[in-house]
C-alpha cells in the first residue's frame, strides 16, 4: 500500500502539481511547456482520483492494499496524464502561436517539443515499455490532423482526456456505463479554469520572440 501511495505522490511531486509555484507570466517556450505538463498532471490527478474515490467511498484507501488495484490505478494515471497532455499542448500552442506570424509547421514543432519533453521527463513512471512510444506516436498522428487556427482553439479540441478518463479508470464496466456523461463533463469543467488561467498569463509576443530566436 505505502509503496503504491509513495509512487503516486512522487509522480505528481516531480511533475509539479504539489505546491505549484508557477504563477507568473508565460513568456518563454520553457514556461509554456511547463504549464502544459503541470496542468495536465493536475487535471489527470484531480479527475481520476476524484472519480475513483467517489465511486469507492470509504473503501478507497483500503483498496491500495490490493496489488491489482494499485497496479491498475498506476496504469490509469499515466494514460490519463498523456491524454490530458495531448489536449492541453495542442490548445496552448494554438493560442501562443495564433495568427499569421507562424505557419503550421512551426506550431507542430513547438507542440512536439512540449509533448515529448513531458513524456520523457516522466518515462520512469511508464506503466509499460510501450507507454512512451505509443503516446508519442498517437500525438504525432494527431498533429497531422490538427487545424490550428480553428478547432485547436476551441473547447471541443479537448477530446482525448474525457475518453481516457472513462476508459482507464479502474472502475467496473457496468458502473462506467452509468457514469460516462458525468465523468466526461467533470473533466471538461476542470479544463475551463485551466484555459482561463493560461489566457490570463500568456504573453504571446514574448513567446514568439523566444521561438524565433
């Protein structure tokens, strides 16, 4: 139990969710990548653990004593994190490089850099050998279909994270069937504050200068 809990806490501590101190302007590529990684971890933690805890009630803490449950939750947290990261990187890059100053190739390059850096940073937590390459391949395929000046800027762009939360949460399938709409809406609602925070702190001219430099 304690090893499982320690692993989860170490993951979220390393990615910067616990005690997040990043509250200033987002004015560099590093700032943008850091925001995407930390907020993706925050959303995945809040929504996955919230859903599981709500469904399990008082049995939630006891379940960590079960190896199968702890393993399943570890697998789930990384897949939900990757999906949240995919959604948020696309959105933040689209906002940061909006307009005519940059073409789609520049946007894809920046998105690829931010996504890969977060995945590589958390490779030690990968639940399987295939987690990192599968996440990178899926994101690369998504980049090819992204419409940067339209769909990427819309809330509807956040498609991977709701699906991943429902799919990977270690909850019985017969219960998930009743929960799907509520669970998907919960993560969509959580993204509202993240997007608002990003727009408020974003300095697109400074990031543009950092990209060009």
